[in-house]
């Protein structure tokens, strides 16, 4: 099941990344070229979605407290941030910050590409680690979630990423939104009858 979910995530990510690129096609050459930008978007989305799918499948068989889930989610986010930075650097993707200088003036100069003249890793780690910590992304892939697809979750992820002006935008918001959408679309959701059956089974197991 994990393998099929990951294949589905790959297909969904490939489509979503193409749609995102279409919004800024005219500026892709300046950012490093369409192939480089597409490869970067795909690598980040696949890393995040596959990690969440695998961990969620593993944790659904265990009784893990919410704080522990949140810590695991933060760890996954930091890993995704490292891949985001590494892939952008390796592929020479030049991301443009559309937020403007006034929103990043309070950051240290080492975090500001216009000052340091290079792309630092720390903002990416803080962005994805913080984003995965604010929202428990493992719940997005849980088969016990209430809705198969919640657009409010996608919008919330994108907005939070947009409001954290520490990485080039709008790419941070695009990555957060497409990742949240991919994870929800490629993972199953238990029906109400299946959830009730699991609850009854859990009760019987505790009694015995």
C-alpha cells in the first residue's frame, strides 16, 4: 500500500508542479530554466510527501501521543528544508523574493540573500521545520482524518508559509500548498464503519 501511495504521490506532484510553473513561466529562465525549477519542485514535493506517507503508515499501528507526533513532524520538516536548500543550490535555481525588502529587514544579514549574496540554509530549515511544527502534517496522511481532502488545510499551509518571510516567495507558499494537497490526495481515508470496527477491535484487545 505504501508503494502504491508513493507512486500516486509522484504522479500528483508532477501535475501540480507543472501547474505551479505555468503561473510564472515567463520568469523561469531567470530563475534557472524550466527544467531546473521543475526538478527542484518535484524533489521537494516527493521528499516531503513520501516521508509523511511512510511515517503515517508506520505510526497508525502505534499509540503515539500528539506531542511526540508533533516532534516527528518537525523533524520531517527540517529534513524537507535541507532537501529544499540542497536541491536549489545543486540545480542553481535562483529564487526571487517577491515579498520585498521591508519584510525581511529584521532578519540577520546572513539570512538575506541580497546582503550575503548567497542562499543560506538556515531560513529553509526554520520555514519547513516551523511549518511542520505549527501544523501536524502527519494528520494530513492519517486514514482516520475526518475528510479525504480539505482545501482549508491546503490554503492554511500556503498562507502560513507566505507569512513567514524568511525564504524566497511565492515558492515557499507553492511548496507548502502542493505538498499538503499531494499528501491528502494520495493517502486513503477510512470510512465511518471501518473506524467503528477498529474502535471495537481496540476495545476487545484491551479487555483480553
